[in-house]
């Protein structure tokens, strides 16, 4: 049959053409497909299973901090969007407008939400009255729309899935603390579940969220040396509660404005998983997030007892890991490539000789290493190996980031680094936006963040040579 | 403090004004709130927790049948919507149109999805080639928009949340079987989890989904005798695959059209939960779906050891049920009313005398019955009682439906029933749409379904007196 002969089509080497490598992996690992709708992607079952695992584990972490899920309308009336000046200026140029409902032209145009601060503020204005109504710790999982000109699956699409948390607090201290707490939740999730090391820091004013007092970010580094903003947490202080008039009566019966935060992480993070861990054979998934952690592949299936043994092994492992088997009549070589492409962390091969010896073969996706292990305590061997793979992926990513993090004391060094071996650049900054603009113009690198962990690279701004205020992490970014 | 004195505001009696009772419950149990967006609601934390429980349990059932989740774009290009004639005629009058993206007028208008058959068909056209690509068993959880003129929370809103399954099969038999299988999944879920008895049947041609060959439905009966369509499953046969050219090569290398289904259940079902189980004290939730199954309320909290014992009891129960306690300084009477209003299935009271006797008081939400039970085996007592409550709610709802199901042999009987005591009416029908139209005109009742379990009420059509073809369930509906 024709399909039996189908070979797993090779993907472009990342060293040859990184963007093409990325697109090949997305398409051939069946994560996402293009749709007939400009700039919008279809998230296929394997990609969506990845997102479901992200949702589940992140949602649990949110709920542990007291967050509750809600659902707000997907439309925002134009007048509501306009209440906070900076916010509307930031988002209006990139929104989709609904102008007609059924056969009738709408009296007021509606925006398809690009983010929902205005809706949450409107609701908080209605439901917050007393200090007893605080804090409000709301989150929603939904899709948002931003009209993008150039798009790439997961990294930049007109519609994307995300979660957006929106909280309201009595004091400025509390909203600041919540902003940092949620940034830490993101960082912990990325490092411990996705095996992606991140740098935590504050965005410069130029890169701040439209309407926020402070924006904090976690930044990660891809294989090609480009940065990816992996999650952001914003402290609004009272900048939204004033225009939206969200006030409460405090214990002394005085009227006070609430202090707010918002924080989001999107399907973009799937792009980071691909570009941090992937290799020239395809996707490499950290076990804690992999939809399939172990794939059992029978060898010499036609031999008596092999299929049964493979099934028995799968059933045993189901109790401890996410395991599947492939009992189709495709040849083992095809199957090996297919599940390598799909990034399954661990492959188990089992054939007649193995059965005779009461063993099976474990093959790691991250290193390719093969080990023969006894079937007696296979559950233990598999779970231990998955832990090793998880740790190894994190360490490899951290090592890669270290190797691609440089320091620059002047613009010559700065541009030379980006020309020769792109990565994160640590360099001092005077705090003046003119220097930030100039660096971007000269190198197309942007300030990724002012990291919490500051170092003293030199005394002077890398750009203008004046007295430096902060060390900034710079890089070209997705 | 002012808030301490707040009494739980009484809700309207359902016998006095059923629609007002419904609105009161939705608002006061904090399930949903109105938004500034016409016809769109805000689903509040308690309402959304209910939806999350529905999602979780339904999704597990879908996955057991092999269904995989995906995500399609929320926009449909106008040209794509128009590919299937009946479908566009059915939906075009009630959709929201996006005509502008950012600052630019769109070359082709986009519809905000009212349902996603066209998007799934477009994708299936691209990815289905061989019999080996079949079946495709996809589902998505998302929101959809239908421009409604009059709206009510959960029952009819411009935007609502749902799941929509879309499958493609090799043969007509398979698509028919899948349609019925998913209808059965819905029926089983409604009866065993939501404690809502349903009638399974087929929709008449008039009530069929736009573009479907057959539509099947589960119909439930509310407290006020009105019907609510609780889930539908459509068999498209090849009616969509022909205009969308979704073809595959079969084993004999012949080109064949696929056969498709779709099926959906929405946040409407929360309206059914309210109107099937609720009473004049508010919401009554079946334990299997309740966000909080047990609420622990300490009595005489100021007495030494009471708060500690209530907390200890809560911690013990956490291992077996979804339990919370209320240790705020509001008085017990306020708390009793509050959690009755919220439909918490079981309340536990514990005070100094109980502690002395090593007991606590269990109070059922469904019957109000109080029992004193030993703390020694409280886990067992609570789980057993929750099962009893679940069963009792189902039996009560079934009893109520039986009491409100009538038979009519002619239009005099038919109208008399609806005037005096609305409910389901079993009556024979000739199969002619003219009679269906006439019945609706005369009584505002519609055909709910042609139930799978047919009975022989008489030989002749209840409307025209000609030879009857089917027994139909009729009723006024939400």
C-alpha cells in the first residue's frame, strides 16, 4: 500500500535556514496548519494537546494563588476602549472592527478584544464597593485578535490563544506584590515544566504595556540567538482605576481607588518550546509537557507474541506515564523517524529477542542513547529516565544561553557580537530613550529587560558614554 | 460593620414570576452579570466553575470515544460561509461582520463564527486524501456569536461558550453511528452528571440544523413546563463534503466523498440546571457538578476550639469531596441562606455541643433534612449522602417531567393542556409541515422531537386528522 512506503520527509537543517527549519517542524510534527483566514492558524490535535497540558499546569498554579476563572465578552464597545488614553493609542491601530450585526449597521462599532483590561475595569467599576470586595483575582482563558501584517505560526498570528489575569487590590503595595508573584509563577512554570531558563526583569518605558505603570517580563533565548518574550506581568497601580472610576470604601469609610495588575502568557510559548529544545530531527519535548511521554514500538511484529507483549507493556506503563504504542503495519524505521519528529521524549523498542531476555530497549530523544532494561521494574526505569531527560533539557538550554550571552562596553563590541554570533548582550544604559532608539536603529536589537539581577559591566552607557543607570539585556527578538 | 448586617435578599417565588425567579437566581447566586456589550454576559467565578466542571467531565467522555481537541480561527471569510447554500441562508441573518482591520477596510468581509462547519470542511478538504486519513474526530471548545435581538443569561446570548465536534468518516453508516453515539454521550452526561432526564429523538425537517441531513436532540423539561433543547447532534452525510469537495481515495483506489457529523452543547445547559433543580431558596446543584459540594459552617465561632475543629473537619473532607468552609464573622443564619442560594448540596454545622458529642450536623440542600452523624466516619457519611442527593435530584426531575407530560388527540385537548398546565405534549403528526406551522401559530408550541421511543397515541394527526406517521413531543420552548 502506497502509504506504507511514505518516508518521513527530511526537515531543513537549522544551521542552513532557521526560519525554514521552524516552519518545517511546525508543519511536519503536525502542530499547526495554515487556514483560509489571513494570518490565522489552525492548531492541530498534537499542538492543541500541548496547549492543553500548558493550560492545565498553569491553571493549577494560578488557583493555588487564589485566582478564579471567569469569562468576559469578546467584544469591546469603542467608547469603552477609549477610556484610558495610552491604552487605546497602543491598541487601536491593530484591532478588528465589527461594524454590522445581522442585517443592521451597528450604532457603535465593536472591537474584537486585543486584550481585556477595559472590560475587566468596567466590571470592577460595577461590582467593587467596599474593602470587603477586595482583592479580585480573576483570570480568563480565551483568544484575542491583533491585526498583524506578517505572521508566523505560534509566534505572531492575528488570532492567538492566551490567558489574561486581571486583579484589583486595596493598596499599591499589594498590586506590586501580585505583579511580581505572577511573574514568578510564569518563571517557575517555564523553568520547571517547559525546561526553558528565563531572565526576569522590568521592561523599559519604551517597551512597556500600553497604559501600565510597570511591565515585568520573562525573556528566553532561542537556538538561533534571538530572544522571545515568554510572559509579561503589568502593574497598573491606579492608572486604570482613575479613568474607570473603580473606587472602594476603606475601613475608615474613606473612598479609595483600587490598584490593579494584569498578566498574560500565550500560545507563543509553544514557539519557544520548539526553538529552545528542537533539533535537526524535529521537535524535542520536555517530558512534563509532552502529550505522549513514551512511544512503544514493536520490532518484528509478525512474530508470535510481539504485538501482545507490546500491548501488555503499554497497559502497564499507562498507570505511571502518558504512553502510546504504534501497532500499524508501517516499518519500524518509519516509526522511529515519525516520533522523533514529534519530539516524544522516550521510545521503547521491543522485539522477539528482547522478550526472550525479559527486557526492552529505551531510546532517549534528547541524546539518542540506547539502554537495555529489564521488564521487571520497567515503570521505575521509565519514570527515572523521563526525569533525567527533563533535567538534561533544562541544563542544555541553560548552557546554550550561557554560551550565547555576551557583554559589550561600547557600540563596536555590541554590533560585532550581533554580526558574528547573535545572543543576549549585557550592556549598560544611561536610561535615556534616545540611546535605546539609536541602538535599535543601528543593530535592530531591542532592550529585552532591565534584569532583577544587576551586574556592573562598566560605569558608562554603551551607546552615549554618559553615566550608566542600569545593566540592560539586549537582543534581536521574535 | 455594615456588611455583617447584610441579609440575603429574598428572590422572587417561581410560582409568582418564573422569569424573574430565574434572573434573581442567576444574579444572586453570582453565576453571571450583565456587561456593557449588548446581549453579552459576564460569566462570574461561580458560574464559570460550573462550566469548568461541565467541560472537564464532558471532555473526558469525548476523549474516551477517540475525539481530539483542536482550535480553528474565530473568523470565517464570507466566500467560505457561502459554499453550502442552506447553511449560509440559516446563519447569515444573525452573524457579526468584521469589515475593518486596523486602519484598513477589508477586501473580503469576515464573519465571527456562529458555528464552524465551514472552517472544518475547508481544513478537511486540505488534509483528507486517503481512507487512511479517516476518521477525523475533532472537537473544539470556544465561543460563538449569533446576533440575538432579545437575550437572557445562559439561555440566549449574543456570544456563548460551547463545544462543537466535527467528524469525517468513510461511509454513511459510520457518520450515522457517530451522530447517535455523541447524542448518547450527551444524554448520559445530562442524566448521570447533571441529574437532568432527557428525551432523545430526531428533529423534524423544519427544526433541522441548516445544512444537515438529520438533526438529533436531547430535550429536557423545566420547572415551568417549558422545554429546553439541551444538546444536538447532526448527521450531514455528504451534504457538506460535496460543495467543499472533501474526497478520499478508498482501498480500491476510487474517489469517494466523506460523510460528516457535528454536535454541540453550550452554556445554555447551565440554564437547564437552574430551571430543573432550583427552588424558591435559589440554586440547587447536583453534587457531581457542584463547584462546592460541602460547606462547613461553625456555630458559636467565638467559643474555644470551634474554628480549629471546623478547619480540621474541612481538611479531612478535602481528601474525598470538594469542600469549603466559611470562617468569616458573618452570623450563621446569613451563611445558611447564602449557601442555600448558591445551591451547595450539603451543609455541615459544627458547634461546641457537637464537638462535645464528637458529632456534626448534616443538612441536605434538596430536602432540608438534618441528621446528626459521628465525626469518626464522616467521610463515609458525606459521600453516601451526596450520592443520595444526586439520585434524589434525578428522581425528582423525572417525576416532575412525568407529571407534566400529557397526551392530546385533537387540538382542543392540545390547547387546553397548554393553557392549564404547560408541559410536554405527546401527540400524533401526519408528517406535513403545514400542520407543524399551524400548531405553532395556534399554540406557540413547537415540535421538540420525534422521540426514538414511539407510542401509538391515536391513528390520526392531532392537527389535520389525516393518517399519522409519528408521535411527536411538543412544547413551548426556551
